């Protein structure tokens, strides 16, 4: 764990030493990729949840 924390401290120091524009260039692709992965995961989970709710509602309905 100490190795990971030491590595992160080095990355943080390197990043904070860069200018704002270069910080943005380095961080923005990482943040956008992470946001995309989270959004895709939530979209899939929501789609499955809605599908499950629709399936449960159709089972509980009485035939007409």
C-alpha cells in the first residue's frame, strides 16, 4: 500500500508542477473516460431495472 501511496504522491507533485493548460490536457481525457464508463454502466443498470419492472408488471396483470 505504501508503494501505491508513494507513486500517487509523485504523480500529484508532478501534476501540480505543470501549468493549468497542461494539467487540463492531462486530466481531461482521464475524467471524460471515467465519466463515460460510469454513464454507460448506469445506463445498462437502469435499462435492466426497467426491463425487470416491465416483466414483473406484465406477469402480475390479469388477462383481459
